[in-house]
């Protein structure tokens, strides 16, 4: 099926639909200075919340900056929850997620292309438990013997998990990565692991 071209009318209709969802006094659960998590970008900080005029429509927007990639994202308040924007997980929730790192890696016999899609989908949820599962299952990538694509997914999941871990515990991201890697290493030392099936590069 051919993709629908993005015309001015299409964009205008999308903006109108978004504006129609917004009530005059639509409150935002997020405030300036809040540290938040956006599923596909990780940990960011709310710089501003307020109305703006865009293409003739008045929208209540949340400005989120991401220090790691120097990016700023604007999310309509009305769509923030649906987009998965959330505040940081509690220490208890994060502890439950990182505890998964000590578990036995889940071995899948699916083709790598299918597994890679599933791993990326988990990473893009931004959920700490899903991220921990990916890190746990792809931990063999940390020894440098896996494919480039597997190693990239492992590092992406680890970085996202470490970003929230660092923000919650108020430590440097590098220290968070070291802590999570140490948890993985100690877990591997405690019990033998079944090596995952070979992962050819696509």
C-alpha cells in the first residue's frame, strides 16, 4: 500500500485534531524541572510547560531536553500519556527491574531478524523491566564475541537502563553502567550460563 503523502492539508488536519483534544484549562502532570522518561529517547528534563501558537492552533506543549544528544522534544500535554511520557520509576520499581539481571538469559531459537525486532520493541517501551530483560538476554554481547547488531542492541538497552538508574540514584551515568555491568558479571560467576544461539549479522 502506498504511503499517504504529507500535504499541508494533512498536517493541518492533524494539528486541528490535537488542538480539539485540549481543554482551555487542561492541566499537565509535568512541571518545569521534572526529570522524565520518554520511551524512544530515554531520560530528559522538562524545560517548559505552556501554550504555544503553532500553524494557527494554540497547543499546550511540554518542552523536554535530552542532554545526551542535545535534542529538544515538544509533546502536546493532551498526548503526553499516550506517547508514554512518564516520571522516573521509584527506587523499588527500579530494584525489581535490575534484579532481573541476575536471572538466566532467555534463549530464543527464532531467526535473528525477528529477535532483533522484538528486542528493539522492548527497548522502545522505555520500561525498566523490559530494558533489563534485553540486557540480561543479550549479555553475551558484552564479551565482544557477538555480532555488531547484537552488541548495538545490548549497549542501547544498557544505556537506557543506566540513564534512569543514574537519575533515580543521582549518580553519574558511567557509574550506573559500571554497577549494572558488575551485577551481570557477578551473576555469570555465580552460575553457568547457556550460551545463546549464534547471531549472524543481517
